C-alpha cells in the first residue's frame, strides 16, 4: 500500500513528491532522516552556475527533530503533495527512535506542516509501533492491513492462471487458497509452481497433483529462513519428542483476527494428529518453550500465566508448518480432503 499510494493521489494541479526509505535494525533517528534528506534536492547559483545539492550534505553532525520539522516545512511548495514513507519500522531495536519519531510526527501535525508521513511496520496497533508517545494517536490514522479475504485470493489466482491460457480444477484452486492462510506470497508461489508442474505434464489444466508438486517444490526451495526457523524450533535428540506435531497443531488451531490461539485450541488438532486424546498439561510446557530463544521464539505470547495466548512470530510460518505437516503425514485423509474444499470446515473445533 505504501508503494502505490503515490499513484492514488489526484495530481491535476499538484505534484506528488514521494520519498521512501526502509529502516534497519541498527538505525538511529538521525540515520533514518539522513537517508530521507539525501533524496530531497535543492539548487542555487554558485560562481555563475547552478549547482544541485541534497539536504543531507548540510547535516554532517546528524539530524535532530527540530531539523526535520524545519527542513520538511521549507522543502516543498504549496502545490506539492509530499509523502514520506518509513518502511520496516518495527525492526529498529532502539526504543528511543520510536519515541523521537512519534514526537516529530506530532510536531509536524501541530504546526500544520504540509507533509504526510507514513510509518509502516508489523504491529497490532499504532501504540505498539511508536512506543512511548500516546498523543500521536490523535494526529495519525491507523491503517490496518489484514490478511487477504478468500475472494481476493481467488481473484488473484484465477486472473494469473487465465492469462496463461490455462484453467485450474476446483480442488487444486481451493487447496492453494486454504493453505495460503490469507498470505498472497504463498498464493503466488503455489500457483506459479502448480502451473509449471502442469506445463511439465503437457497440460493446460492445473490439477490437485500439481499443487502437491508445488508444495514439495516450496518446501525444498530457497525459503531458507522458514526452513531454518522450523528446524530450530522442532529439533530434538529425544525420540519421543513431539515438537513437529505440536507446531503443526498450532498452525491448524482456530485463531482470532490477530492470529492468537490458546492451549485449548491446540488440544484437539494435536489429539487428531497423534491419534489419541491428549490433555493440555501434556504439551503446555512445549508451547511455553516455543516462545523462548532456545526454540527461536517461533511463537509470541500474550497475557498472564494460565491465560496465555500464542501466535506465530512470522505469519508465513503457519502455512509453512501445515505444508510440512502434510509432508510428514501428520494430517489424515479427512483433513487433507478438507483443504481442497471451497468451504473448509472447522476440522478441530474446541467447543
């Protein structure tokens, strides 16, 4: 959304001035704005000729909040529509950067400076993203980006397949959508590799077997980060360890809109996978361990003891873990059949 917003602004009598810079884990407030300043150019006559400079050249000692407010106020005309995007903001480790950034945005808003600052990051809400300055909520608009709806993913998949002059079977189509869990990157990847598998079989019809081949391709592809995180979370020297099964059950658990699930919601999927009824106490310790550095903190937790809720730290791990579960034969035929259904039933109800 941050990438395309410049194309959505009417420009008949105005000009969009778009600057986008990603943040990095070791960034300070100054380093972020120095990169932005390098994209803001100005010219003046020197020794009889016009020369161009960027704002960063004026700030060899770094940038303060006051510098940002002054330069942003002076760098754009009334006909400009300045949009400054700071992407991946959640990766910055220093909490003081978030506080300085929120104070700066508030100062720009209070003085009516002609600029829109868009801070992009993974967080539940604005308060968590710009830690430490609640008053920023009054001068900002929170734009949540939920997972894609099933119809949106269906449109995405069918439009790409049709452009190839191909068709896709219903079972294949819904298996891709149900496995993707609202994450378009998986829809793209599985759809592409399934189409390639069909082409390899000299067919213009994508079948469910092609999706199975796409799953295999994804699991052995260059998704090194997901593979490493999965292996680190499930590795054990004990033969009776059930970390893989528990993680698959977490991926299948019914969750709320924020992706959080409880131990109770893991219980039935795990019982189904293991083929026997298990109690919460049988795996609760393992859930807690998934939140520790020892297991790569693959899960995040929220709440207090006995009332913890969990979710995957990386949302992409949920569909990845389900696909690993398919490969490991943790899912029975009923569960695998449900993945190909247009209306996937609630397989593991916790009621």
